[in-house]
C-alpha cells in the first residue's frame, strides 16, 4: 500500500465536510477529480473506505483507521512546513552553544537575553557537557556556536573574533602583593592559585605566563563557580587570575585588590566558532554582533 499526504488530506476533508462536493471545495479540486482519487485509494488498500449509502457520507471502519492516522500525521506535517517556512524567512532556527571559556558564562547570559528578545522563535540552549569536545560537536552539527579563546585551524570552521580582554590578577586586600603595581610569574611561586577546572593549556595564566616561565604555584586549586573563587580569594585562601569583565565589581570592593599581570598586562581574544556556511544566517550574524559588545558595556546597556 502506497499512501501520500494528499490521501490523508482527502480522508480528513470528506469526513469533516460530510460529502464529496464540500470536500472538493475544501481541497480546491473538482468533485470528479476527488471521486477518482477516492476510487484509486480504495483500489490500493483493497477495501471500501466509505459507507456510500449513508447520508451524510460516512467512513467505514477501515476509513476510520486512515482518519486516525491523518489526525496524527497531518498536524505534524503542518507544523514542520511552518517551521521550514520560518527558517527560509530567517525567523526560526537553532542556536545551541558549547563553551570552552569557563568564565564566559558571566558574559554570555546578557548576550543571550538580548538575542532572545530579538529572535523569540530561535531555539537557544547551552551544552556544557560538550565543552571538552566542542569543535568536534560543532562539525557534527550537535552545536552551532563554540565560544573559545583558543582558535584552531579546522576545515569548515570559522573563528569569528569577538573582543579582546585582559586576564587580571585578584587577591585579598591583606595580601603582601597589594603593595605591587603589577605581578610577575615569580609572584605565584609561593601562592595558592585558584582556577576554573580546565586543562592548563586552556588556562590564560598558565598558557600565557606560568608555563613559558617554568613557574609552578605553591598549590593549584580548581573551583567550578566564579562566586566561590571570589569568596575564597576574599578569605585569603588563594589568588586568582580572571578576565577583566568578571572583576568589574570586585575591583571596587575594599576586600580585594586587582593588578595587571606583568608590567604591560596580558591580552587575549575571544572567538565564536561557527560552521563556515552558517555565518550567513541572519540570526547567527545578529548573535555575533551582540557578542562583539564588550561585556562591561553590555552590562551597562
């Protein structure tokens, strides 16, 4: 048996209209064409689908089975058609994000809130479980954007630059390092360094300073949440190096001091990796424009 969507629409229209003439009007075809369609369908299934002697025209038991099938499938088809139309018009789509930059949660949520207001029909999600395999997930189309500060040359993937930020030293106000105008690699040798739970190769302070200088902190402690890092540092239980946007409020608190890392400071660039062809999608392009807003400015907006 070979069924087409038009067959299901025919069964539904005849049932709803109670006769061929009205059903033909609903389907925008002639009554003769509809009769031929019904006859062909019955020949395919090998059984009558209508109790023809009844008025109004009623479906047989077999016809009712097809009607139930039509009532399940046709709404799904209509919803899919509407979704595809919205995608073609640039109004709908998916924005699933993986984040390699652990501190970026602090910055990303205001971006997504502004994006949600502009694109309410886009499905937004953050996929934290894919952080360690983010680029592979992007290539497999499991996610649509990867936020990263470590661009890699990957075929079919574009690293769209967002903005530069400064990894900044943070310590308790009572720290002896408060007397310094900036900190150097050697200053970490007798400190407990608190970082996010990421590989050292992706940690700004290790990749940009400590590893090249062959300096190891006295103790390295990993903490998941920014708020807990700030709490531990304020308690004098360690020091940290965090992006400057994370410290926009902490630097005004009397229990903290912030200092540049090295005399000239450190600079890192944040990227949003996308599949190369997706950059042309209107909603992806808008997300990138929002994401290029410096975090401090975004928070004030």
